[in-house]
C-alpha cells in the first residue's frame, strides 16, 4: 500500500484526508492518506521519519518554510520560499499553481485587492504574477507583514500596501477581492455592507467552509471562487506530481462527495 499524508500542527481533520481517501477507494488505488501531527519543537528530529516512510506528502501551517532544508525545492517553490507538496525528496508549491489554474478562464478585472500576508498569500501573489498581473493592493492586519511581502516580490509585482483600517475604502476602489486570511473559518466575518461590495466583479475566498463573505457574493451576484475550489485545483497538482491523477474520477469524487 502506498502512503500519503499531511504534515500539520495543530491537529485538524483535513479536507485532503477526506477527499483523497475517498478518491483512492473509488479509483481502486491501493493507498491511504493520513493527517500527521508534529509538534513544532520536535519538527526537525521527527520529520525525516515521515520523509522516509511516506510515498508523497503535503505540508501545511506552520511547516511550509521549515521543510525546505530537508528536501530539494524546485525553482518556483524556492522563489516562493514555501513547499506544500513532496515527492521523491523534491519540494513543490502546488498552491500557486492551483490558484493560477483556477483563474485561467477568468478575465481578472483590476484593481485587485488581496487581504492577508501569510503563507497562502505568498503563493497567491506568485500566481498573480504568473498570470501577468503587474500591480495589486495588499492589506494585512499586521501591516509589517504586508511590507515584507511587498519587498519579497519587488522584482516581480508592484504592491501598494494599505492599512487594515482602510480595508473597506480599498474594497470600494477594487474590482477583484481575494481573501487569503482565515477570517470566516471560525465564523468571524468582515462585516462588509452590500454597498461596500458594489464595485466588485469577483470574490475569491480561500476559506474552505461557507463564509458570510461567500454568502454575500452570491446574494449580490458577484462571481465567487471559494476555498473548496482553490483546494481542488491544488489537489489536482499534487496527484499529478504523485503520478496518481485520474481527471474524471477525481472530479467525480470531489463533486459527488459530501465533504464538510
Ligand atoms: P496561511 O498559510 O493560511 O496564510 P497564516 O500564515 O497563519 O496562514 O496567515 C493567516 C493570515 O490571516 C494572516 O494574514 C493573518 O493576519 P496577521 O498577519 O495580522 O496575523 C490573517 N488573519 C487571521 N485572523 C485574522 C483576523 N481575525 N483579522 C484579520 N486578519 C486575520
């Protein structure tokens, strides 16, 4: 049996575990996907055991950068400085590729406002750069992190940083809004009025569960790309890297499964 898993902390039953195991079952792939929890202070001593014993791994918060010294990152993963997929000791970043693929059929209207400056935002900014976007507005609660990202990507994309207090103001001036924070994951909300969203053509919310932002997008007839879709596109890239991608079966698993 082939083994796949997700390195994470703290413990949280992942969407990956649910969908991939269902996919393996429906496709008669002899494999199992585990959620693997490692305490951050034990990461360096424990991780090699998993690298040796698993056929393929995903990596999520908070290990996407820490893992790099243990594997060989491919060029884009090195440029983003984050790895979320591993195969045969190589580190990939499928977040950016998934984000990029999810927008290939979308005419992105400018300006683009991105909120969040964590790991997911790095992949998203790189994806926007690969899509040919030259400029974006970046807001983050901790503004220093937004300035760090601006500096990190300065040779690739022009970033205007605005404060979190100015979020609504920036939103009113934007046509595309991307939420790359965890706001909505535990029921929190942005508290935008419908009027605040009136200029928008697209809301891209990376949170997996149905958030009030997503509800508002639907209510206001704004095109919505949600977190499950984002997950799906990056998952496809993982399966391709691991050599076990069946387009039809994976799509069927995802669409017909009831994954909450
Ligand atoms: P990920 O890898 O998913 O991006 P992360 O690196 O922990 O996860 O980043 C979480 C992001 O959500 C950050 O931008 C964080 O803002 P801070 O940098 O200020 O911490 C943002 N975030 C989480 N909860 C938030 C909240 N309640 N209000 C505003 N921003 C929030």
